[in-house]
């Protein structure tokens, strides 16, 4: 696996477990450009680099977490229409001197994130 500037993992707080099977997209903003798509593994992590150092440019990025499909597959739909479907998290990345990690803690009804390590 190549060195990654950006990583993520997803935790299912409704059931208290890693969220396996969540589709995650990475977009560079202004103008929008799709960079990568991954799916979380049994530990709730995307194993392949979302943003390898060689493709990094400082700027605004958006992670799109496909939570609606994940919770529907687990029988926790959150209503019709779904309360949460695709959750965007916009971040600014300044340089490759530090690794950026974006954890997402989620349920069908809410989520939180922070800059992890």
C-alpha cells in the first residue's frame, strides 16, 4: 500500500461496532473532481489509500459516506425517505507534512466527525 495523505474509518454507534461495507467517495472541490471510491472493511476502514501523497494538492476536499444504503442493509433504515443518506464531510488539506484522518461515528439519525490521528 502506498503512503496516504488521507484516511478514514466509520464506526456504527447504533450497534457499537465498526461499520463494514460503507461506500466512501473522495472528491476534490472547485471544480469538482472524483478522486477515489472505497468500501470500509471489517474494521470500518478503507484499506486502499483515498488520497496517495503523489496525487495530493492543497485545497478543499469532500468525503461522501453512503450511510443510507449501509443502514438499510442492516435493517436500520431511519425512515422513508431516509433521514440520512449520503453524508458529505468537507475538509481543507494544507500540506503533506501531516497525515489527515477523518473518523465518522454514525447512526441512522446522526453523525459526528473530528480530525483524528
